[in-house]
C-alpha cells in the first residue's frame, strides 16, 4: 500500500454530509450574511507611540525594515511620513519574523474613494504572512461581511463596523497567537486573534480555521514558528504609518489528557497495520514516522496511534480505538473503529501497483 502520500478523503456518504461546509456554517464570502452593525468610533485614530520594548517597523522615515516577495527592497512609496502601497509593487514583508505578537498599525484608505466593494481601498495586514486582518474602505461601501475592514478574511466578519471615512487615519491593534503543533505535526492550538479598530473591539480571540485565502478554506499545514508581518498590495494606494510590534511570550500549550500507555510490540508486527482502509466515504491512512504510528484525520490533521497489543491501537487524544483482524499470514482483513457506542469496519484498499 502507498505510504508516501497520506491524505484523508472524506468523499461522500456515510461520514460527511455535503461539500462546501465551513466551521461558521456560512459559505465563504456569502453576501447573504448579516452586515455588522455600524459603530462610530469615539474619536479619529490617534497615533499611539511605540512602547519602549516595541520593534518599530515603520516610523515614517523609510522602508528599510521591509522587503518584497523576492527578498529585495520594498517598492512602496514613502511620502509625508506614510508608506503607500504602490500598485503592482507587490506585498511587502517585514524582514524580521515573529510568532505571538501585539501589533499596532495605522492606515488610511485613498480619498476620494474609487471603485466599490473589494476594489475600494483594499489591502491587508497578514500575521506570519498567512492570516489576514482585512484592510478595506468599509465606510458606506458594501461587500461580503467576511471581507470587509476588520474581517479575519474569509472567516470572521468584524463584530461591528468601526470604519472611518476614506482619507482618515485608522488604527488596528492586534493580539495574535500563532498556531501550535506537536513534534509530529498534530495541531494542538489554532492561531488566534483579537483586534481593535479605532479602539473598538472587532475580533474577540477568534480561532482561525487555517491560513486565510480568497475563495478557499485551507487546513493548517505545519510550518515555521515565526513569519513576517505582510502588507497587501491589492492595487489600491492604501497608506500606512506608525507600525510597531511587541513580541509576546508564548502561551503554554494546553494540557492534554495523558495518552494511553502503549504495549511493546515488535516493529515487524506493527508494520502489518500500515496502509489505507476505507468504509464508504471514510478513508483512514495509517503510516509510520520516526516516533511511531499515526493515523490521518479530517482536514489534514493527525493523531498518534498507540499500540495496546499487536492488533489493538488507541488514538492519542481521542477516546477511540482501532482493532485489526488479521488473516493467518498476518495480513489485516479489516479494521474496526470504536468510539463510545459507535463501531464500524473499514477494509483494506489494495494498491494496484503492489497488489497489497
Ligand atoms: Mg485584502
């Protein structure tokens, strides 16, 4: 059976319902989603000077702290103490990379406004280069709620619309915690964000489903623990000023229930279970890593598989087991999945290239 490419395919039927579901229940970019209430900020954004422990990424004097996508100098324009997205110059990325941060950014949409919807004052602040807090001129400018100013793009609309008119300086104050993975790549804590726009809470410790994207919802993929802060060139000359960041100490990982204690089973016996098993639309792939067995789960996630005996295996962080039934030669003929009062069988999927 093929072991190199390990994916789960929740294709249809018994386990999964319909396609295009998202954790929110709304389709990404759904125009039918309720619009956040408009809240007028109490004051125009005041420029908040960086605290003494902040890393200043832009103080009005130049873009030396930034690069373009090729690692070369950022091609944005510095004018009147602001750095301005030069349409076509591409995203800019902080040269220094960060994990958990407090980030302060001030921005202003072009005035007079041009275009409508996503074409009006579009930019974005990306944490670790992957998680976008949307920048858009959302002052009397309708668009899909998960893409308006202050949205965790494509995932969470802002709690309220606290936008100021185009041309006015606005502030974002962001608290971001990076996603955390264990040593074999199991997601143990999603990325989280809290954000204020012009002093008004717009995101309250939301958990990202994965990196933000246009049109698609992608699962987490294990990556570096730090990444750049990026600003988006979306073809609109959005201006930025007074950008500073404070690195935060990492929050301790959540304490998980102790995993089951494994039995000592010879590796050759354990290897018998490796492979792909299916029951209707549910496909499980069991593979071997340097630290033991693992089983795929939906959305590209994994759990360790702990041997309790030569034929019984426990999931590391779900109260579920797999029991293999083997033929006299030791080849599995089926796997039985048990969790609570649920039990069903999966049968091996033969690899036509090897016949096993
Ligand atoms: Mg954007």
